[in-house]
C-alpha cells in the first residue's frame, strides 16, 4: 500500500462529487476533483479545483501535509481563501495598509502570532510617518479606543508609505540621540523595528503568495543602518552561571531551573520554553524534538529540529518527567491561550528567572535571551559557526554571525614568543623577561 506522501495514494482517493436520485441514477457530476481529510476528530471535504486526476492527487498530498503540520485552522485559512479567490475571479487590488495585513493573514503561511509581531512595528512606522499620534486611548482595548486608532492606521494608502519616507523616519529617529551611547542604543532599536516590519514583506514567506500588490512596495531598496551588534557576552561566565543555578534553584525553584536549562543548554526561545511538552523529549535517543504542536507554531521552517541532549541534562529532565503532573515541561497554574498577542503561560516563572539572572550580573535588557546567545557562542567556540547556526536553527547563517555568536577564545599572532626569547636579552630593561621570571 502506498504511503500518504506518495501521489499514487491520493490518486485512488480523489473523487468527483455526484448527485444521485433514487434508483442510483446520476443526475450531475461536478467537473473538479475533491478529497476528504480526517484529522483531529474532524472530517471535511475540500475542492481541489482541477479536472485532472494526477494534478488533483498532487494537490491533495500538498494539502494533507500542510494540515498535519499546521492544523485545521491554518489549513482552512489558506486553502479556503484560495477557493474564494478562485470563485471571485481577478485578485482584489491591495490599496491600504489594512488590505495588505488582511491579505497576509489569509494568504501567507506565517502563523497569526508571527504576523502580529511584524504588524505592530509596521503600524508604528505608518503612524509616525502619517502623524497619527493618537492619545492614551489608543491603548484602551476594552472601550474601543485601540480599534479606532487601528482603523486610522489601516485606512492609510499603502502607496503613501514609500521607502524614501521610511528612510526619513529612520534618520529623524536616530538624529534625536543626545550622545554617542544614546545614538547606538536608538540605532539598534530602530534596526530591530525595521527588520520586523520589513519581514512582513518577505518575498519568500509572504509576497510570493499574494496578488494585486502595488509597486513599488514600502521597503523596496531600503537598507538597515550599519552597526556592530555582535554578541560579546553578557558579563558572566556561562559555566559559573550554570553552577550557581544548580546550587540556588535546584531544590527551591525547579520550574525556574527548567526554564534556565532549556534556554542555556538547548538555546530554546522563550515561547518554545513556555509551550514545550514532554512528548517532545525522546529519552531513548537522547534528543529534544522541536515540532509544531496544538499550542505552538514554528517561527520558521528551519525552527524544526532534533537537538541532542547531553547525558547529565537528560538525566535531570528524565527525573522531572517522572514527577510531572501535566503535559508541559515547565509547569504553571496559567493555562495556554491561542492568541495573537504576546501572552506567556509561564510568565511568573520567567519573572523569577529574570530577577535571578539580573542579581547574578547578567547584562543587557534581555537577560533571558542572553542565555540563548551564550548557547550559540559556546557552540561556535567549540565547533564553529555552522554548527552554531544549526543549533540555533537560523534560516540564514548571517544572523548567527552578526547577532548571536562570538568566539570567546581570543587568538593572537604569536609575536610574544619572540619577546620572551633571546632577542629580549639584547635590550636593557628594568623588568625581567617572562622566561627569566619563570626560571626564578
């Protein structure tokens, strides 16, 4: 029997729906093939929009694989939107910021959480450029103040947000710095805003799925401000930090220690730590599998991975698994939520860990994320940048090189050996050579 990843499997299962009268007489048969899927206790038939059986089988396989990886909600959002576009005829021209965000939600493969994380900085840029200041009421989510502010931003014509205006916004923002330290801080934050907003217009993840786009688009030809942002440590030695965590958190705060170990020794992101389930551990093969679950959608396709666990780390989590009272690795009284805004089930645990890290001298405004950077730096130091990129699960190795990994082992060209040798004896000096000091 053919596997479900084989087109031949689906060739036997696609069908053309028929209307049959009593007596078995076919009244009408639709021209396009359909397929039925059964997943997560839900059964549904989908129109494949083709009269060719082979093409229908290929589309059925594609839709099934997407369904298994992403669930019904995202599958229906993607493929039923495609059906609606096909029935409506030519694609609607995207005229406003709101139109564009709606198209991204309905047609791209990004998760709702990821889309919203990119949309927020983009709205901020649009509001600044169009002088939509708003008042404190724009933060009022209950009485409608936030929705009114959103409506103003979403009504802006996308054609009005040009790369020249975004460049002017960037220059004005950085020019407001009072000194060089402030300039660097503002430049880093501005780059972060631009990167996230620009990701909303990614050709690979977004634009290739959309139609009816105006030209040019807001970020066409726009570059990020050049600045050295390489990670040079966070003021603590990671091995010493690990020893302190085992001594101080081990018995008193086991959930905080779990979050710490997942961040430092496996490089997990905060949301990955928050929603990690015990089913992700494979204790037989000593690996941790990062895969989509009911509550967690991968940040990118490259985020999926099978990470090796060191024996000592594996033993700790095996012991915790034996005492687990629920499906999640880090336990919390808060329940998971399927929302697009930032909300963490383990927020009390993260608050405890952040306070502990700052008390231990971890520098920077994101101490928890610094643990992931330490993980990447240690991998780069021991095994090279390519291993670090794989461990951090980056889609582009440049991200690893520029923002996460730095070799803490500093190498020198070796000229000091000349000075400690015979040549130094030719120069009178009140300080003995290192070699003579060693001999004495």
